[in-house]
């Protein structure tokens, strides 16, 4: 059933502010929560953070006082929305358990986006990043096991997402120039492509921010090093995804698109949510975002003197974003593209790079002391005899990554030299 936020009555802005007890929501039960309720909470926290930061950036680049006031009011409300969403995560859920949730978001969200991307180049952009986040889930799952948590990572993911090696993180480190992609243009891009791009920029930025802040919380030096290494890849991913957005859009056009984007995702969360109380929160925030969209819509008319219908000729929402298992898709992808890297804005096998390519110099520099993402697997094998996996669909589709001892990675490294 289609949903058009521009045809709905939202909550008036003056009625959207909530008191502290309303914002201090009851968190979900970490033992009983559906894994995709957790991923929706993590995703929407990131979406709100992106919207808030975009609003701050807009306010820093405009002079109109009336516009600044509108931005400040909507931004304050979105700060409250972010608190209510992020406070769904209970305090007893450890940082590493939340991290597993973050990586499950990255895997199943990016897989859905890739499968629903109409542009072939953008689909390749998403598939490329997907295999790297897939590997991060595997590395963190092994760390979680080593940390002696009461649960295994597969209990967090509900076995909805497999935990196996993707493109090994040690090979993901690229020169910054090779993390920039070709941008889409709003004129030529499909509306779904715009929504997809905004989604992954926000999601990856949220993961980057999270690791920047919690990566130094463990006491084990290897755990700190693992967060450090993967946090650097998340920075690469933010550069990777943000470079596909149209850089020519005005501040007002960006505001309208982000508010429409939030309507789409809150609507998606609402129609997919299985927890009645959490669903009520998604519905409330959707009704608030309807009014935010209309506010941005009117400000674009005033500031840009353009009809937002030029930007969004159709505001009906038909296809919700869905968190769902993507096991077969990921297995096919890892079998086909595990050996890819980037050369400028294109994707090529590592073996196709010339010997003097900057990739190899960068690799030699950052991996000179060894890779923590490999060390954590080695330590797990030393402690338990093998790495930790959740292979619900059978052996790994790549022969060199099938063995669960150290030799498997060595075989892969030799094959890609």
C-alpha cells in the first residue's frame, strides 16, 4: 500500500517537544529482542545523527535568520528523536554485543540496498562495501568469543546473518584516492538511488562515529587494536559512499531530501516492526517527520525560489526498506568478488593492479606491524583450535577461505599476490 507523506497530517511542530521522562524510553530486553528490532534502532539512530549534522552544516553556511530559526527548531526536535531511539539500547548490552548489531546492520542493510539498486555502477559500489562489512562481522564475532561474553555472536544475530569471512580486512586498506567514486546526479538518478545513497552514508557514518568513541574502551590491547583497524575502514566507507551523492544540490534541496528520506525509513520501520511498543515510537516519529518534510518543502520555495516538485515529482512511498536474511546473495557475491580492490573509481581484481600501484605501498605501510584483524583470528585458533563461525548454509564458498585454521588465509594471500 502506497504512503504519501505530503498527503498526510503530521504532528504540528509546536506539539513535538517531549519532556525527559517521555524521552527516557524503556529499553528493549537484550535477551528477548528480535535481532532486526535492534538493527532498526541502530539504523534510525544513525539516520537522526546524519540529519542533525546536516542541519548544523546548513546553519553554518546560510545567513537568513528566519531559516536558521526553522533549522534550529526542527534540529532540536530531531535531537529528541535521536535520544528516544538510541535509548532503546539497554545499558546491560555490552559494547561488543552492540558492535555485532552494528555489523549486522551493515551487512543486511547494504545487501538490501544492493539488491534494490537500479543503477549498475551504484550496485557495484554497494556490493564492494558489503563484502568488507561482512568480514568485519566475522572478526568482531571472534573477538566477542575471546572476551568471554555469556553469549555467542550468532545469538545476537539470531542466525539471520551468517558469520563467515568476507573480503579479508587486511586487504581492504587502500590509498585514499582509491576510495572516491563517481557521483550520481539528481537530474539523472532514480529516486531509489538517492534514497539508497543517503541511507548508506548515514549508516556507515554512524558506525564510524561509534567506533571512534568506543574503540578505546576495551582493556585488552588486541581488542583495542581490532577496533582501531576496522574503524579506519569505516572512515574509508564513509568516503566511498558520500562520494556518490550529488555535490551540486543546494542546502535546501539537501534538507528536503533528508526529511523525505527519514519519512521513508520511519515508514519502513513502522510497517516491518514486530515489537508493538517500538512500533509506536516509529509511528510517532514518522508523524513528526511528515511535518519536518513540509517545513523544509516550504523553506525551499522561499530560499531557493524553486518548486520542490522539481526535486521530488513523486512523493509516494511504495517499497519499504526491509531487514531480512541475505545469505544466498552474500555467498554468491563473496565467491565472485572477494578478490576485488579499487583503482580510482573502478573495481578491479588485486592481481590486475600494476606492481607500482599505490595500493601496495599503502598496504606495506599500514600493515607493517601485522594486522589486528588477522591476529584476533590467530588468537582464537590458539585458544579454541579453530576460528568462530556461524555457517548455517554449508562450507565457505571460497576454497581458500574454507579452512578454519591459519593456512586458509595464507593460501588466499598467496593467490592474490
